[in-house]
């Protein structure tokens, strides 16, 4: 018996006496209402049997400390009930209620968006049900007292109808002592006194693609606009373009070949750069002893809540728990003290390509914030601070080049504030990106001068070659200066969010596994097999010419799909250039080119096609960087007044502000600009806090107007400003 049949049997015992209706899958209330109207029109007997109101079920989460046991709020409401999440959260004494992400829906409730119903509560493990606060909308009960309530029985292609009494009995049996609350949700309407948030642009209408085809019942392409629901758009782009797939452990993801090629390209590019500095690649074990991990208290404090521990081997408990590395300072530096015996052993420059584990308790987002991710981490030791300074900045220029040269994403480089720097380090340099669709900054890569704190902790010392011998005829000891630097698969997420559009990925040519896709077209029923083979052979010959010229090309010769299907298939994956060849093109000895970034079409002669396509790929790469820079600059504002700062944040901008560069003021800026001040707009859990944080102090400081020492005031505390700080909401 299926799960749905089990559920129907259970509800029948509680009072279900109406037929279960099957219909098309529906993703929203309007489509649901229309589908039920179609059912009633097809079966007139249902007209008399069904009197119902539509419902909606929401799963929310509050903002919590990372160490807290996760809780959820499950709301069962009348479909047209509206309320403020912020005001409801205040009543429940929960901070920043927001929509739970996909991982919560799948891992805890075993459901997904569009399929949520009260019956998903039965999937919650018994030891976790007490952490779910269930709220029943009073309007659903009172207005439906003479009508049944329509719910999806686990899937949105069916509807069942139960009375309020049956619903309450079901919840009573399921929740037991935990119970549920009946609240008048409409009483938690948005406060009129709250400042109005910035006006949102109307969602852009999605035009159907030229070949809206389906395979196995799954739509090819995206069904949500980037401007409409960014987090859902992002998830769909990654999965439907076959960059990534979800794994059965929350917060962990499968990187598929289409994405892994991008990471490999970054590896190859960056590896060449650091080898010119004589950095050597190595590998250290992923396991860390508790003793080593806790040796540098200040450093590990920031990672402690996210450290994953191995406590068992088979059925036996380990004598001492073993951590899985969240980063490798405490793994590597005990061996630095062993290997570095003299100043002649310096510099020591090591790098490893590996994965690390940080057990995030909230907001996992593919590529951006995951429990395991791939990265490189460099760790070097020098005799002097100047040498460490030089390397720290040099690595940062390489990181900036990865984004700008390979991924066509502009970066702002600078130094982190004291509050935001790497724990235990001297200072942190960073490159910061900007996501125009959300108006958020994102830390893209960091390079740290660790100073001498780690070498003192791990006793990494050498004789000072510049110090005269003392009375004991021994040279003075010197703690080495150390650096560390890292770049991760977050690069892929930034690339997707900046360049992707409502058709899917837009791949920068330098990192795309396929740069050119060749598609036969213009073939009709009048073309026999011989004529078709001529076109197919021409496509294959063209691919061979491009491959021989060093251009990554493939032909899509699948004969069970139309050209329109293939166009959409490769557009979704973001292939930079599509070349179409048909009988008429061969007559003209040409091919039709279509750019993925602009969809501009041009007929290109097949003569010297290798040079033409190579030039076009470089033009696309350049144009993508110019476009991304233009959008970044439009969202980067220099602000000198607090009120203008809030307005700019609401308009999806990041801001350069005169700032006193103190931690106290930094905290106050985040607090004052938090969502409590910005109104009651519902916020998806995948979006971080609404408060603005410092992103960096840019190396290139604005000069219009310049900071006048002793004259220019900090826009928050009105003390003297010393720098322009880059602030914004961020990932």
C-alpha cells in the first residue's frame, strides 16, 4: 500500500467521507483552484459533494545561534490569510522568522515546495516533533466550520477534503503533548508604522522559449524568474543545468562534471601562478586530534560550533574523539616547527588542494555555504614581516585574477576590519564580489598575514641571522612570520549568480567545458537519409576543425530531439556559442552563430572559421566582464548620510561610507540597519540577516569626496572618519 493510501485509510477512520480528487500537478493556489474547477466540470456529481476552502501550509524557521537545537514553525492557514512574519515571530518570542530552506523540507518533513500539507508532520521523527511549533489559523477553522478544508495528500496532483474536526483529531493524535496553537493570523498584519521597504520591481514576465518541450514529464528549462524568486531560481539553475545534485546528507552536494570542469580550470590556472612563487603542493591528513585543534584557542573559537567529530570506529568508541579539519593551521604548524630549524629553511611555502568540513547548522546553500567544500589552502613561513606582507598581497592579486580573468566577475580588493579578520591573524586581505540580483556582497577569497601568533603558539623559531651572538655565544631566536590563504568552490556559486539569466547558466568561455555546440538544423521530411548525412558530416568536420584549433567543441547529432529542444538544452547549460548548420548554410559555405550571452545571431563564413570563433569567444569573455562590471558599479554607492545609506541598502546597493573604523561602530551599523528597522517584508531563510556588515576597507579609496582627517565625520557615530568602509548586506 502506498503512503497516500495509508494516509487516506487513516483519515477515513477519523471521519474522511469525501472522494479524493486527482488532477494536474499544481504549484500555487490559483492553479489549484482552476484544477478543482476542471474536476467539478468533468464530474457534475462533485458539485453537490464538495463545499470547501483552500488552504496553505508554511514551514518557517527563526534565526538561532549555531549551537542551538533547530526549531521550526509549521503553519496551517486559510489560503488567503496574510500576516507579518516579523509580528508573528515577536508573539512567539522567535527572532527573524523566515521560510525554511529546501534541506529542512526534505530532511525533516520529507516533502518539498508545492507539496507541503499537515500530513508532512507525520514524517517528523518522534524525537524531533517537540521542536516543531504547529499553528492552526483561526480563520481556517471558523470559516470552514460548515465547509471542508482542501489539502494535498503528500503530493500536489491530488486533493482531499476533511472537516476542521477531523483535522484537529489528526493533529491531536499526531502531536500528543506537544499540541498546537490556534491563532488569528490576520491579527499579525504588517505594522503601518514601520518604514516602507524599497519598492520592488514587478516580476519580469517569463516568455515561453521557442521550443517548450518536456521529457519524461520534466520541464526543460526554468519555471521561475531570477527577479521573482532568486533562491529558487539559483537552485533550479544548478540542478537543471546538471552542475550539481542534492545528496542524502543535508548540506552536502554532488558536484557534477559540468561544474567540476570549472573548478579544474581554476585549479590549473591558480596552480601555475603559485608555482612561479615556488609554492609546493602537498597533502596533510583530514583528521585532527583534539589536542592539536584546541592548541590555538583564539583561532579555533570561531570554528568550534562547526567542527565535526569522529567518535566511533565500527561499534567501538574511540579513546579520543578525532575532528575533521575545518581548516589546517593546527594540522600543519606542529610540523612546521619540526621542519624549520634554521633561517636557511625559509621561506617554506606549501599548498594543498583538499576538502574541509564545517558543520553548518543553518542556511546551507550550494557552493556558497556547504558542510563539505573543496578548496586550496596555502601556508607559508617567512623570516620577515615584509616578506609575509608581499606574499599576502601577491596571492590576493591572483585571486582577483581568477575571478576577473577566468570568471568575468569584477572584484573589490581590500583589508578586513578587526572584527571580520581571520581569528588569530594579524590582518586579512580580501576580494569582495557583488550579486546585483539581490544587492548583496559576497566574500570571494581571502589572504591572511598571520603575524607571529601561530609561530609562538607552535614554537616555530629560527636563529635571527641579523642578530649578533649574545654572551652565551648563541644567536637570538626569532619567531617566523606566517601567511595562509584560501580559495574555494564558492567561486562557482558567484559565477552562476552574477551571469545566469532566466534561461539558465551563462558560462564564461574560458571555463566552459564546451565552448561551441554545433547543431544540425533545417532538415525536414523531404530530406532523405543521404541529405541528412551530408549535414551531419559537415557538423562533425566543423567540430574537428575547432578542436584542432584548441577550441572545446561538440556536435549534438541526437536524432530523437528537435533542433528547438537542443537549443534550449544547451542554453540552459550556458554554452557560449551555438553554431547551426543546415542545407542552406552549406550552399552558402557558412554557419549561423548564436551567442549565449546576448543571443545575437550572425552568419559566419566557414572559411577561417577557427580564427573567427576564437575571436568571438574572446569578445564574449570581455563583454561579460564589462556587463558585470557595469552592473556592479550601478550597485556601488558612495554615501555620506545615514538616511541615504538605508535607502541605498533597500535599493540593493553596497555602500562606501566614511567610517571611524571601530568595532563598536561596526556593531552599531549592523544593528541599526537590521530588518527590525526596515519593515516586515518576509525573508527567505536562505537570505542572511538584513543588517549591513563591513565587507572590507578597499585599497582604492574614493576621492570624491576624499576623507579629510579630523574633518570628515563617520556617518553612524559622528566621530572623525579615518577611512571609507565598504558595507552591505552579504552572504
